[in-house]
């Protein structure tokens, strides 16, 4: 629930050796790639101290890999399995947004309807639109920005009470003028779904989303904890051991963060987004288009999803966090790829780091141009370590730049790190008629960044090395 696009570094105590529990149906990825993924997850579990991580990977529009790692329960030790359900927190918001879009397709509401049509007693309900609720531009104050469960939150509450207490306050800003993450928006949106549909939000989602997509594992944790066959929820104090985290009282999660499921079912949702099989194309376009503020600034947020790019690939994503669980869901619609990862630990970036590293790995494996660029970047770096340069690779500008003093400094500063261990691309874009690529280089115990520009004919115009 709290806002998750932040960087948190938690030094982790050693955890038990990770033994993955592999899905029997996920066999599309090459064994070498699966082994690398297993290594990435084991490394991040050890660093973060998260008891377990579950993940699902979609490639070419199908579930290519599903796996779980570590302990779903610390005591007694219980290995995580891919069939276990993890709370997905605020990733739930895109399901609530989809419910709104389905109702809009039926003509039961419009994204530009004012909140007053459904909840006239809320602050400035005549000024706030449903679109502004879903895009976090309404001005309604967030009722849960904290990264822990406060004592009052362990008691039951109703959606109506949340709306009265937080959406009855003065707005934090005029509608449409700022972007501010607020769970309150989605409590209101859930109430609007129920009024427009004439049935509970959960019932509507079961009929229109979970049933058609055969998402059979979905559970509503707002109604109670997950079962004994699912992961326990944990939190840590500093870098201490995992402790069982308190459960939010009923009503607090509702339309903002109430869903739990196994990651293969979340992957089914991702596939439906890739295939545009559940909503009309115009609805997906509305959900995946960044909202602009009144002054023209981009929010980087659509309707319940983050809108952006990853290494030059269009990305639709969201993070999720509730007590004891953290989730990252990344969808690359144009590449027909998605990565979903969940950890049973409150306030961790383990699952996000894992998802990002896997995305980098998969793009490197499937992009021949990237592989060629990585190989060339490694070759040039290794040459600089020896004070050497293959001038046939470079443009006249770059050859003039790399004169004797530059090569001498590169040899003196880069040579001592020894053999290059790894080079990976970290970004790419177009600029000035050239292709820009950035790389991370691991050399001995040192890490370097490399930024390059390559001309259309393949000649290197720039190769800059920085710490």
C-alpha cells in the first residue's frame, strides 16, 4: 500500500541455502537462463534477508517459468512452492481500474464523471473526476503512507469510514495540478464500482476478470489472513531476523490492496494485458497512457499502473506492499514479456531488484543487437586496459579523442582491475541520429559505467568510462 518506487537498502543476515521448487509446466526458458535466474534470486535473498520469493515469467505471451525459493515459513521451516499465494498489495489497483474501465465500456459510467455522481458528500466531489482518482491526481489525502501497520489499523474499518475520515478533509491540492500517491483514491473507486455495478467489487472482479482468465487461486486478504499452506508474513527491524508482521484489520485494504494469488495467476493477468483480451483497445490505451497535469507535466502514471520504459522497452508496471509482503509486476506489452515477483517480507526491494535483473537478462538473451554491442563494449574495454585501440571501430572524432595521453590514462587506471568478469547493457535510446547504449562493467572488485554512441554505419562515436 505505501508508495513503493523508492530505493531501500537493507543489509541482510545470512539465510539458509536456497533450494528452488520448480514448476513442472514452466519449461520454455533454456536451462542456462533458468540457472542464471535461480542464481540471481538466491543472491538477492541472501542480501535482503527476505525469507522467500515467488516469481513467474511470461515470454512470447505464455508462462515460460514459475518458481519459488526460500522458506515460506521460518518456523517450522516450510519451503516455498510456486502454488502458494502471496499478497500483491497495490498491484491490486490495476484490477480496480480495470473494473472501472469495464463499466465505462458498458456505459454505466465515464472516466470523466465527477465523483459527486456516486459519492456527493466527499470534499469537492463536483471538481474531482474518476480519471483523477485512478491517476492519483485528485488531491485526496493518502490514509496509509507509512511503511508499517499502526495500532489503529489492526482494528476493523469500513470503506465508508475511510472515505469520511480522509476524503472528507480539504484536498492536498487542486484536482489535476499535482500527482500524489494515495490509497484513498482507490477506496473511492471501489465504492464507485459497487454502486455502478450493483454488486460487491470482489463479486464483479470474479465474474468479469478472475473467472474468464481462470485465476483460480485469488484470495481476498481483506477478509482474513492467508491459509497455513501459504507463506507467513514477515517484517524486520533494522537488519534483525524476520519477525511475524501484524495483520491489517478488515476493511483497510479493500479496493487498494486486497488481492492475493499465486504468481502464475498474476502472470495470466499480465498475458491478458499483452493480448488485450479482456478490455477494448481504447480502454488499454487509456490505462497505459501517462496522465498530464494541468501545466503539461507528465506524471509517469496511467490508471492504476506506472507508465515508462526499461532499457528502451515500453514498460507497464506497479509495486505492491502490505504487511508482510512486497510485490513487483512488470509488463512489456510490445515484447510480449512480463515478470512478476513477490517476497514475504514487508519493506524490501528484493523482489524489485530480482525483477529488474531478470528483465536485463532476458533482453540480453533475446536481442542479437544487444549481444553484439555487449561483446564490442567488452572488447574495447579490454583493449583500453592494455593501452590499445582498434581504430577501425571508431569514427574520426573518436579516434582524435583517444590520443596518446587518453590511452595512457585508460591503461593506468583500468589495467589494475584485471580480467573483465561481466558486461551488461543498462539502457539504450536514439539521439542525434545515433544509437546510445550504456553498460555496467564488472572488473575484479571494481564496477564501471560505460556510455556509448554508435553511428548508423556501426562506427563508435563515443566510449566514455566512469566509476
